[in-house]
C-alpha cells in the first residue's frame, strides 16, 4: 500500500454486492468495477440463482458490462429449498465460492427461498456439511423475523435474536466456514470477537458506520424515509460506534463489503418499500475517511482485501485502486437510482 497526505493506493475487494440484471446491471456494475478489482456477487433475484449454470450466465453478463477494467466477479449460489448435496459439489467444480442464505421473508429476494433459520439445521444440515466438506463458504443473512411462537420481532432486534441460531450452526457443523454478512450490532460483534474462531468471519458495510435507525424509522418502528431503508435495518448510535471500532481494529477475519443494492427511485419511495441502498459509488470512500479519522490507515490493506482473500482462499488480483484526497459532491441520482450520501460532500474520491 502506498500512503501520502493526498493519495492512497491499495487493493480493494468488495465482499458483497448485488449486481441486479438487465438495464439496471449495466448502470451500476461499472461503479463496483471502477473501485474494486474483485467482488463477491449475491444473486438474490426474484427467482433466486441457485444453479451453477444460471450463475455463470450472470457472470458473463457482468463481465460484458465492465469495459476494459481488470475485474473479477466471484459468484455465489443462493441456498434455497432446491439446493442439494450434488448442487454443492457441482458448484465447487464450476468455481462458485460459496452459498448465501437469506432466510425466507427477511429481505429482498427471499420470497422464493423456502428456507428459514428454524428449519436450516433440521432440513438442510447435510447441505451445510457438504459446503464444509467442499471447502466452500456459507454466507448468511443473520436475522430472525418471528420467534418460536410466531410473534413478529421488531426490525431493530432481528439480528440479535438470530445469534443463538448462529451458535447452533457452529456447534452442529464444526469446521464450516461462515461469513456473517453485514454485521450491524455490538452484541453480534462481541459474539464474533469473543468466539475468535478461525471458521467465523464477518463482512462490514460502511453505511452502518455513518447512518442510524432514527434516519429511516420513526419511534413506532415505521419507515419514515424509504431512501434510507435497507435490511438489516440501520441501528442505534452505540451500534454504529461498535461497527467503526470493529472495522478499524485488528481482528483478522472481517472485511469490506458494500451490500450495494440499487433500486430505481420510483420503487424506493412507493410501498412496499424495496430494501437496499446504492452504495457502490461512495462505500470505499467512506471507509478511507473512517480509517483516516481513526488513525488506522495502516490497517486498510487487511480490511479492503487481505482478510477476505485469506478466508475464502482466493488469490490477489494484483490491481490497486488509487484514492485521492479531493472534495466532490455525490450526485443524488444516477440513471434514476437514488445514491447513498447523495448531495453530500466527500473528502476522498477514486482517481
């Protein structure tokens, strides 16, 4: 890594991005490829991508829309009711790096998954064992929407309510590599750090370091500003501080990810609100600013790429991204898509 007062050069890897499809993909994917040499693709489409053939077709669509940029999309499959052990074996042969579970009903693209946290170990334990045996990674959206009695859990409590399920998975499928996606609460961070398992990692999204629950929901828990609506929901100030501490600390199994999930603005502001923020144009820049403020710039290489490459067993792309210290105003919209931090001035940009 090269650091000066005005420039930082470092390898950047986006550990979790939603590339979308068609015209939307063509608009947004170049923003990921511009700032990151590699990225893990989460394919939670209306029909979740749960076969290698479908994922490889998506990969070709992505590569066709990044121009001449040296960019590597790493593909995952969605773990759904259709996933079986042969699916996992085939996925390994075709270069898939992991399986992502968005438990049924918890977020965008989970409607047709057909797998909940309650039935994961009872019905899909053999799948988790096969993922482990194939030296692949299980990526999990860790939220519980209802308790055992069927009572709805408030949005802000859903991550904490699911920690017990994570503990069960770790104990019942030892040796399974688990990436807990978009960690947002101090309680989950403390669990991960205290367990300190070589098989447990976490992706961290910059928007949870700079935005809070009161920006998106009112006192009754109802969405008041759908442009800030994402899942997991933004959390409280103490959780935001915990995310910053975790991001900039020296724990070796946490990494950068954007969770960039673009929607056209007319779909964001009309119920039912679409969960997801278009963060790709600004997320790496937020990270650089946070690490600068915390006097932790020396830890940027680990957070931006080294940790995730080691955990997933991937090779460095060799491509460096140059960030320069120069103010710019984030556009409010790009191609009809609302941009996170739109209208604000940032102090870093991609050269």
